[in-house]
C-alpha cells in the first residue's frame, strides 16, 4: 500500500492546527514523509516515472518541512531565492546539506541554513532509484515569503 500526500494536502491539514502548532506540524510532516516518500519503488512500476513521482513528493514534503522551520521574523522582505542541496548515500543515510546558491539576502541565508540544520533529523530517507550506486543529491529552491 502506498500513501501519497502532496503540498496542498499538507497545507489543508495543517491549516487548522492550533496551540502547539509548530511541534504538531512537524510530527505530522515526519509521519507523512515516512509513509509517502520512504516506501521503495515497486519493480513492476514503470521505474523512471514511478521514481520521479516518488521524488517529487519527497521534495515537496522536505521543502515544506524546511520552509516551516525558517524563522521568518528575522528575514528582511526581498525577492531573494536560494538553493539547498541535500545529499544521501545510495542506502538512504544522510550525508550532507549545503546552501549551494546564496540569495543575496544575508538574513534569509542564515535563517535557511538554520532551518535546514533543524530539519535534517526529521527528514525521512528519500526514495532510492533501482540499482543506485552513487550518492543522491536533491536540490531544493526557497524564496522569501512576503
């Protein structure tokens, strides 16, 4: 059985949370990421498209988790955009995360780096392509929210 949850479903689900919102939001995201993205791609699926779909869901969920860990109070409004690359071994263990392209907005860059550090322990392993033997790099773009 496979459960696929996208960004819009997560947004609707988390829209109504209150109280310990940040904590509960992360618990829900961790659970959904585990069930939607960490499942292996079945061999009878069309491998390239099944992996691509699983990876799209993973990137949406991981981006959502990182975005929700950004402390927006310290970010100056601008049209800034930055790219984070997260690397995993072929067996799914975390290797590294790095801000590859800086935004030009120093407050956003610092807030994004901090959010990535806080999110790494909560990230589920990504879907692994069949026959993978090299580390998997997953790029994600983030923009300043106005």
